[in-house]
């Protein structure tokens, strides 16, 4: 038997391109179908963007891994303005894999961004799913993030109901 | 299951590793794991781990011999940075089981033959080096190793073979000597002297036309950029002078000498180098990248000299570590920083030099450019107190030497530096580079800073760059990337196209149909024609101008808006650009409106090629046109050109793949037909439908064949256009300088001639198939020798 065909599992580690635990709850299909699509996908979800990050900036960064087919900026469902995520679709899977290896976890617009495999863009998925219109994570977070609308939506509500100090 | 996308503690995928270290179920997996992991950080010493592992493997030999053989052969080929760890292991096994040692050597020889047959020359080097180190472990008898080397070197006597073939055999022999030179000289010094003398003779008569094309810097100072065989020869010469005393390589087998010297050795079977095959792809020559010497690392251990064997071994090992771990930047960085023997060398300097060496390698880096950026960031994270300073020092040095740096390398430097800065809030001491402000803006230093600021702007925004640099740098700040609408301001109202632009704009906003818009455009006067009798079918530049300016202005908000516009009005655009003139003019207009936003120009051109509004040759002609001459040295021009060539190449590749697939399908069909089958009433029907299918496939193959030929013809034409344009421009410049008795070496000339080189280097695989045409039509002996030299250097890469 050929010695060349030996693939040493210990040496084939490519952990950055592995599919994560996240599954889209709105996905139309079963878990198996979703996983299959994730494993073949050329599309990445990109998270933790500033609300001010532009399509141009995303294009410049992600083009370092290959030709970008299209970018869809995530929008607040109500305001229709950018709400801090996007989809990047490449022409080939190999290019997307390089983005997972070399762009994920680095900075865009001074923020560490996250990339993850996506089953593929479908109309409607460009909108945030939080109650207020933005992303779910911005509903509940407690910290102050000026690039993502300040305090989380819930925290903002609490703040506005607090009585101002009076003398 | 968590619904959140990512926990913020994880930085990429490697957290998974922690969860994955479960017990391997199969014994084979366990063996693989044990063997692969030996030598890594451990509470026990390397020696005791090797001893222990040898015992385990010896016990498993009766049942798992073949598996163990295959794993060991694989690590020899795939983990060259751990060479001596595994040769020691094999040595211990051989001492315990002579037959196993013999079988291993045989398996290695078989593997060596296979790697050579498959053009895996770099891996073959590692295999030969492994065999040579087995001499040190008393597994292989020194005289038989010398015989193998003699067979390799005899390839230099072959006639009518490419130089790169004999280069490789000489390289293999020389590159083993740091490991085994001492031992071979002790046993067979006469033969070895003869060998080295033969090599010396060969190196003297080698042709080195290719060197200028592969050097990162053209200057010899401060560090000569040596051809790789010359450098290795100098290193071996010095090693020989030092009586083969080599102190850097980690040699675990020394600790086991008493055990190993009791072992019986095997003789290598006679190995005849496989003959030259016409489709062989030998490695192309290299130039050794040097940017540091011992004066650059003032504190701590001394950096081994450029002609020391130590330098060779360190660089080899660091390159191998990157080759093994490039996909996993955390592991890669950790492995580089835990290099054995790191306390005796200025490791950070070696790492930075090796990484830049790969990034700037000509023709192409071994891995994708962005990997190096991310790896350096990772290294800075792991060594925050020392590595960033070395990196800053390196950046400063690279800046200082820009005047003699190859243009392609400057491109990569620009892209690396701007991307790197974007990860560190663009913090840099720009004032240190104020010297570039006094120079002509076309000179390398100010040009570099200008391009860096432009790229930095793309990753941020214009005001950020304005705020970033001292006000003295204002001439180098990129323009604000806004649309230039000629029909938009006061002066526009008097232009001939103005009225129609208003009508068209309203029509588009009111969602008029394509027919309606075309009708409106019919009203645009044609400046190219005297009378209006013409039906308006011929090329009307003003029509294109009015429509496209208006459309792109409406869609200027973002890339997506502009793409959507191109898509919606595709029919009209195709109509307007039917002729070559039309295609050229549409590109002109795109440039005119977006000349302050080169990034937008690039993405629009890309879209227009993909939607066949323009073709690749039109883009090439446009970039080389007189209208674009003033932008000719800007980076974005070359990014567009190379992107265009790549699209063409991918297009041809795609159709070729489709053809191959169809041919495979037909072959399978034909085999099915020939195979005997159970007869039945359905046989006739089946037979007919199968013949139909075959007929369809044959038709499809014929069509695809035509498509391939047509695509290849378009590809060849593209390269011809590009090379022709280069020759015209360069010849013009050279003639002008000659008649005016002016020095030809202007910044423009340096840029242009190196851009020509770049075409050859970046697409050398594709261009090889058109060599005949190029030589007959373009790169003939009548050409100015400056231009012809570039072509000859390119040819020398595979001679």
C-alpha cells in the first residue's frame, strides 16, 4: 500500500475552520440539513461590527482572502440602519476557509470581529432578531458600547425610568 | 445548546482543541498520537520519552508493524523540524529489532521514489535528510550513503536536461551535510572531497540569469541577496573549514550512543535517480532573503553569520514549522517561539526575518499573504515585551531600503503594513519618516507612504487618516473618496449632455422601462458624427457618458447600490458597449466619476467583467491607454490588472474542468456498455437510451472543447495585449532617453520594468503554455536588450 496516502490526524489539525456549536433557530430544515450546508458553505456570518462599519471596509478586509462575491450588511428591522453584523459570501469555499483562519478574531474598525459559517443568505436574514429591531445580543447586554448604540436596549429602558437626582 | 454565536473568550477555533483531547479508541490512533507528540513539551526528558516510546513500539511490532512503518515514514516526510527526534527513535528501534530497521529503510526508499514521481521535491529533500541522519544513528552505513550522494551528483553530468533538475540533486546533497557531514568525512573523506569538487565545478558553470528577477533588493549592501545554491555552498565550505563542527542541531542520539553503536547497520539499496521526464516540475530557483545580521541584535545571543551552517539549519527549521502549522496561527506562533536552542540565538530576529523572507519571496509567497499578517500579530501577543520592537525595527529597515526594493515586494509591504497598523489603532511614529516629504512624490519612499495611507483609509475612513498624520504629510493623504459628477454642479448645466442627464435621472427614479430609457438616450447628440441621419447604432461616447454618470451618481451610496444599478440596467449597458470602443469608453467614464475612490473603480470593473459588460482585453487596453498614463504607477492599477488576469485564468480552468468531467462521464458510460450484462426484454430499450446518452455526452464534449479553445484563445490574446503594451511603452521610454542622452533609470522606468516582471512572476504557470507565441511574436532578438532581459530571466526559471 502506498505510504503517500497516510494522513496523520494529529497533523491535519485545522481547527479554525471547524463548524461551531451555533445553529440558526430560524433555519428551515432539520439539524442534519443545516450542518450539511454549513460544511459546504461559502458564506460567513460576521459579528461584533461597529454600527458604523461600512460595506467598503468589510470588502477591503475580506478581499485579502479571495474574491468576494457579495456582502450583505445586517440591518435593524425597524430603523433599517446597520446594526453590527453582516454576511460575506465568497466564490469558493477555500477562500472562506482562509477568512476563518486569518480574519476571524482580528480587528476591523478597531474591533475584534468574529466570523462563523453560515448556511447561506436568504431574504429576511439581513434583519436583527432582537425585540427592538437590532441584534438579540444588544437587547440584553449591560455594558456601554458607543459603537453599538451605547447601552443594551433593556439597560437603556431601565436607565430612562430612573428618576434623576433632585435636590 | 447556547444560542449565542461565540463566547468572547475564544479567539478563533483553537478552543475546540481543549475539548477534543479524548482517549483515542483504536490502538492505531494511539500509536499515531504517541509518535506525533513525542518531542513536545513534557515533564519527562526527551531521552526518557524516546526510550519509553521505543519500548512501546517494539512491543507492538508483532501486530502493528505496517502501521508503525507508515506512521514513521509519514513523520519523516511531514515533520522535518523534528528530524533528529525521529531518527533517534528509528535508531533505538533498529538496535532492538534489526529486521524492522531494514524494512523501514526499504519503505523510505519506496516513499522517496514516489515523492519524486509526484513532483514533491521539497518533501523528497526531507526524506533524504532523514536517511542521512540515520547514519548518525547507526541505522545506515556511511559508505552506502556516500554512494547515494555520488549517484545524485552524477546527475550534473547529464546532458540536455533542465538546469533546475541537476540543481535539485546538488541541493539535496549539500543540505544534508550540516547533519551528516562530520560522520561521512570521518569514514569516507576521499570520496567526499571528490564529491564536493564535482559540485564546485558544477556551481561554477551554472547559468544564473534568473537571479535579478528573484531578488527582493537589487542592492548588495548591507546584505547580499544570494542565489540559494551559492549561499548553501558558502555555508558548507565554512563548515568544512571548521572541520564539520556543528553545534546547533539538537542530536538526541548522542545520549544513546552506547546503545546505538551496538546496532547493526544497513546498506542503502543502490538508488538510481529517476530519469528526467518532460512533465517534471522541479522547484524553481530561490534567492536567500537576508535583512539582519549580528549588529542588528545588540543585546543577548549573537546571530549566526550568513555563511554559517547554523544559519541554514535555523532557517530551514523555522520554514518547516510554518509549513506544518500555517493553518493554525496560535500553534504556529507557539511552535516558532519554543524553537529548541532558542536561548543561544536571537530567536525573535530569526523569526521576523524568516517570515518576511516568505512574505517577500519571488515569484510568490509559499502561503497566502494575510497568513503572515495574522501570524505576526499572534507573535506580538505572545511576546509583547520584545517582538513588537523587533517588528518595528524591521519595518524601519524595510522603509530605509525602499529605493532598491522590488516593486512587487513593495506592494506586499504596503498591504502588510497597513493591515498590521489597522490592528493597532494605526499607531506609528510618522514623524520619523518626514524625510520622504522632501522627495519627488514618485520616489519609492513618499510613494510607499502615500499608498499605505490610501490602504489604511480603506480599512478606516478619510478623516481618521487626516487626524493620524502630522499636517506636514498632507500631500500624501489620499483624496476623499467621493463621486465626481460632471452634471452635478453649476458648470455642468452648460454641458451638451446635461439636459438628457436630468431626463434620465428622473426616468430612473420613476422606474421607467429599459425601452423608455433607450428612447431618451437616442436624443443624445453624437460628437463623433457630422449629421444626424445615422440611426444611432454606432458608438456614441456621449450617450455612454450621460447614462453611466447619471446612473452611478444615483447609486453612489455604496458598493451594493452600484452593483444593483449595474444589474438592473444590464441590458442597456450591454447595448451601449457592443463595440470595443464602447467597452473602452465605459471604463473611461467609471474612472472619471470615481477617480477619487480607486477601491470602487476596482469593484465596478470586476462586476462588469463578470457580467460581460466589458471583457478582459478591454480592461487591459484601458489601463495602458494614454488617459490612464498619469495613474500608471499607482498600486490600484496593478491590482485591477492582476485581478483581471486571474478571472481570465479561473474562467479557462472552469471550462477545462467541465470538459474533463464530461470526458470522465463518457468513459464510464463506455465501460458500462462494454461490460457483460444479464439479458432481458428491456435490453434493447436500455441499449438505445444508453446510446442516446453517449451521443449527448459526445455532443457536449465537442461543445466544451470549442469553449475551451475559445477561452484559451481569449487568454492568450489577453497576455499578448498586455505584453505588447509593455513593449511599446518601454521602448518609447528607452528610445527617448537614448536620443536625449538621459539616464533611463527614472522612478517610472523602474516601476514599469518591474511591473512587466511581475506579470511573468505572478502568472508563470499560465504563461508557460504560450512561450512559443511570445518568443516568435514579441520577445524577439530585435527587442531592446533591457526588455528582452526580463523575458530571458523568466525563461531561466525552468531551464
